């Protein structure tokens, strides 16, 4: 079993608005860090990017409002476990970007992310992420779709993020930098 992650946000202003320059400046740096992060198995590319392969057609949840941009920030990735993903999400440059999210994104009326255990050999696709994301919004956390605040283990039992393991990942990441 591998941990799948789908994230979705909607810019407060059009994507190319100057107010989003900070987001755009950090985006590639954060992806480069993620690609070297212990625990990341793989992440989907985007059809618009060279050299990456998208995991299916890029689709967005029903919360997406098209405003002439044609896209919205979203990610899809696979991780080994909760702790490696948590350590990456809430440490370093990515944590700084999360703190600045209010500068760039609408206040969400939806979950910012969804997690689920993916046991299939095939990679999850964007539609899988959207389906789980909308399910989490409509039904709350379950083994089918959950968050860091209400996680489930790969057998479907409620669990918690192991803080000691998160600290170990952070320590290894700091020495690798």
C-alpha cells in the first residue's frame, strides 16, 4: 500500500496576476525539493510541462471556478507513509509556502488535500484524486478519504501521525541539504 495525496487550491486572483508571483517563484523549487524527498515514490506531471508524464487527464473538483486561466494549482503524488509526507508538507520551504497560502488562494470551502491508501499496481489518476477529494468534503474523513488530522492506516483503522518518525525524517532531510 502506498499513500496517495491530492491537493487543490483556487487562486484569489487570475493565475498570472502579479499577486501570485511569490507562488510561481516557489513552485519549481518546491517540486525539485519534493523530487529528492525521502518517502516520495512518484508525482504526476502536468500536460503543459515538458519532460513529465501526467497521470491521466487533468480534471478539477466541482469547487473549481474557471475564470479564464484554464488551470488551478493541484498536485497528485504517491508516498511511502504518513510521516514522510507530513515531514515534507510542514517543514522547510514547503511549510513557508503553506503559511503564505492566504496571499495567493481563496479561502477554501473544501479540504485543501485528501489522502488515501492506494493498493493498485497502476498509478492513481487525477480523476481518482478528485473523486476522493469531493468524497472527503461531502462525508468527512473515512478510510476511503482522509486528512492528517483524522488519518487511517492501510488496514482502515484510525491512526495518528507518529511525531517521532516525523522528527527523524526532518533530521535526515536537514542533514541531506
